[in-house]
C-alpha cells in the first residue's frame, strides 16, 4: 500500500554520472537485461559500468511527494479483504481479531502523548513510509493485556500469569522500541502515571559527573535535572494531586559546576508537599537533583491512587560501561560501569 502511493520520477537515460555528481537522494538499479534502454539507444548514448559494457545503471530519484491527504478506500484493503487501517484514538479498543491493522496518528499526536521524545527507530520508520502509522501486532496486544490485568480485578481473577516486570528482548530493529512507545501511549490514554525514558543510553553518556563521597557512587546532576523536567512534561497536572509520603531529609550533592552547598548537606520537604513540589526542588536546586530522582522512585512505588508504569528504552545500556572515566594515575583512567552511577543503580529504578 505504501509503495503504491509513491510516485517516482522519470528514469534518466545514459550511463553513470560524473564523479562530481552527488548520489544523495537517489537509488541505483541495474537493467535486468544488461543492455541500454531504448531511450538511451535512440539518443546515441553508450552505457558502461564497473563490471563491463553488458551492465547498465539507471537512476531514479527518490520520491518526494507526500501521501494523498484524503482517504482512499480502494487502498484500504488488508489480508482477507479486511480494512488495513483502523480509525481510533487509542490502542485500548483493539481485540486480537483486529491484529495486523495499522493505526495512523499524526506526528503532533504522537509528540503530544510522548513529549519526552520518540524512539529513533520509530522516527526512521515514519520518514521511510511517509506517514506516522504503526502496526498493531499480536505481541503488543499480549503486552498490553498483561498490564491491563494488573488493574482489572475481573481479568486478574481469570488468569494468574500476570507479570509486573517485563524485559523486551529480540534482535536489533525488530520493533521493541515501537512496542514500548505504543504501550506508553495506551497507558497514558487509560490514565496511568508513566515514567518514560526513550533514550536510556543518555543516562550513562554525557553531562557532568563526580564521585559522591557519602555513597561512593557517581552522581550526574545534569542528567538528573533533565530526567525531572521530562517527567513533568506530560504528568504535571497529575503530580500536583499526589502528596509526598516520605519526609526524610534528601541528601545534597555537588551542584552543576558549583561544588557542594555551604552550610547544608540535606534538604527536607515540608508537610503537605506534592510530588510536583518535590520535582521542582530538584529542578531549581541542582545540588538536590540526584537525590530527588532517587526519592521520586521511592515515592512512585507508594502511589496507590493511580497505576504507575516505568518504561525504559535502551535498558541494556545500564548493564555495561559508561563513557565516563575516573583518573587512576597521571597517565591512565579507568572506565566507570553503569552500576556505579547513582541514577542507574537498583536504588533508583
């Protein structure tokens, strides 16, 4: 269907382009007969290739026209004559009988539901297909139904194989990130509080880091501040309604480029504070950013008014070495493992 909606420019006659000609935005295909086309023969041009005179390369420009903006029922035909596209605003209405159908959201709708960012694989697929459609696969419905059973007592009573922790495994580019993004989309439309990390590798790469002398772990206050800001993008209203349940002092660390705070080593949240107030404390004061991220994880585990989901993409990057290095001698450094970071250890997630 997507290929049928594309239009290609007219093939150019002749042989290979000059060395100075750019091949960007073009795909090269070989003449199946190994001879020049009729147009090239009529114009008297000879075809040549690196393999010899019996091969010819024709150039076709990559499609640049957008897909038709209007719905064409003649193209909406899937296997067995069923519709190929499903017109819905949520993944909640899908049953297993509607598997392998496409849901076509706009890019603005995706960004509104996933303001933390879209996975790189999803963006590449959107660019290649020229539309922001995703296929509802059987594996996604199984994943969705697993978490649906957690909050639906009627369904849970019938099945006892519900898993609260799942690791999506599979070959590279098999659709794990897209399935995770679809699950986050579904959970948020159902009213869940979702802690979504589309780029888990960012937690172990880039930004300021230092060794915390109290915990003997490495803190990353720049990253912690960004994590808190991303969590607020979609959940701000809900977080203003959830009260803090832990009032123990939050340890302070080094601020971004300013060192330790003088005269204080902890900060306390006053009675009546909400999770929104807690996050604002970490955003406003970089000394408290890492401690607030750790405390936020503990607070979210105590929330009972709304289902909570942690969705971490690129999770495997938290089990290998980071790009950070610690000096050992004047001429050598050692690589820091992700388990040595405060934000990537078990106390955080």
